[in-house]
C-alpha cells in the first residue's frame, strides 16, 4: 500500500508546525527574561531570543520544499521527523544549561550575578501570588492583548498562505516556492535583531520606554499593513516585485519584537510569563481563524480574491496601531511591584544605604513589608539621580 501525498502538500510542509506542547515556550522565555534581563537591555536580549523562531521558519521553508521532492517516507512526512528530532535536541540542551534565575545559576561569576540582580528593576521572590483582579483591570494588559491578536492575524495569514499565494498567483513551482517563501523571514531576522538594539539605545538616551514601545509597534503595524495591501495589486508578470514587497512587509513585522512582544516584561516583569501565557493563548485564535478565512475568501485562488485577504490584514494593522499606539504603557504597574499582593508601600524606615567609594555612588534601597520597593542611585559627582524605580 502506498501513502497518498496530500494535494496541497506545500501547506503541510511549510505551515506553522507548532504543536500544543510548544505553547509554553514563549511564556517560559518571558518569565526567564523577567528574571535575567537588566531593565535597559531587555529589548535586545528578548529580540535575540525570539529571532530564533524566525530562523526556524527560514530553515523549515527551505528544507521543506526540498524534502517534499527528495525526502523519505513520501517526502512530506520526513519534514515532521526532522523538526520533531530537532525539538528533542533542544530540550536536552535546555535542561542541561538553563537555570531559573541568576541567583540559582551554578557557574556565572558573582560580578555578573550582582549586576543582573541590581539592574533588572524588580526584586524577585521565588514564591508570589498573581494579583488576578489587578491583571484583569490592567489597561496595559488589555492593550497588549489587542496588539498580540492583531499581529498574529497577519503572522498566521502570511505563514500559512504565503506558499499558496506564491504558487497560485505568482506561479512559482514548489522548489522555488520553498526558497522564496523563506526570503521574507531572512529579512525579518535582521529587523528583529536591529530593532532590539535600536530600541534600547532610544530608551537609554532619548525616549521613555512607553514611547519607544508605541513607536516601534506603530511602525510595524502601519508599514507591514501598507506593504501587504500593496502586494495584492502586483500580478504575475511583476512577481519579483511582489517578492520584494512581501519581504519588506515581513521585515517590518519584525519591529514588533521591540514593541508589544516585550512589553509585558516592562510593566510586570515578575508576572511576564503568566501574562504572556494568557495573551498567547487568546491570540492563537487568529491561528485557527486566519487560514479558514483565507480559504473562504480565495475559492479560485485568483489575484482579486487575495486582495480581499490582504485588506483584512490591513484592517487588523489599523486597529492594532490605534489601540497600542495610543494606550500602551512601558512603566511598571503598581500591582506588579509588590511581593504577591495587590500593591503595598514600603516603610521609609526600612532603608538600606550603600556607598561605593570607587564610583562615588550612593544607593538607597527601601523594601517594605507590603512588597513595594524604591531603589535610587545618586551620584556625588553630578548630584543627579541616575536611576529611579519606585513602585508600590
């Protein structure tokens, strides 16, 4: 008996190959960076981590197109063996080298440990209760959720529909399709990495965290939305131009890794993993609906039908820009600063004073019984506060 190759095998080969057990990966990364990332380095560190998913997309697109033609077990099935085996390798590496926090890591230096702990902007306790009422009432949380849903609609539309669009409208064969479908994600890797460094530079010198997050996410939504709508008007005769515009669209999508993607680590670092798990769960709905809507809108797979698909994506980018660009916050929320309560104020009498003779810095550290904290560092040389993170 011979297995039948699926009619739309490029959808099987190049679609989103996540399974339900992988849904914990991103919340886990958020939780880790909430404990490991110094406040002013969060964007570049998080964007570097999440660029790995885009690298995976690129490799899968390229390899899948080739395996469909040359792979074992009827071609397409070999893709799943390869990706599944890679996941097991990663799992062993993760358990072998990763620790929950700098305090628990067995091999980093004391200098590095002290630097991370003193610069991450929040005191972490191993046990804390999530203030669910405050989470539900948090505007920052809802704004982040809307941005996540809007971005995922675009992401899953392109991830699952791009190979079909390349084949049916732009008339590329499956081997060309796999390579060309990976090109936009190569560009995305570059923008993800660059946006992380640029965002932290702007936060350090020119803009607040709130304005930085709003800027990058708005540029991501508006830029990618305009390109996606534009590509619907490019026919097969100018298909090289279509690839360029699609590449630009996906590249601009990468700016979101300096926007909403890391925002929960800004306003609630100790709860970032939990909060991202919630928004990621809800925002998987576009992953279910977007391919269905695309299929309904493109029964004949002609160019005019794909224009409608891209119009829907454009509408989501507008909604995301209005909501996140107008209401996002990058400052730590009062409810997220306490040790497991719904907030709380520290006692001004519980103040630790640390003087560093070599740098002439004075650190005032106040942590009250309610869990709130205020950490200030003053320089004797310029008599100006260098860091001020007060919450509670």
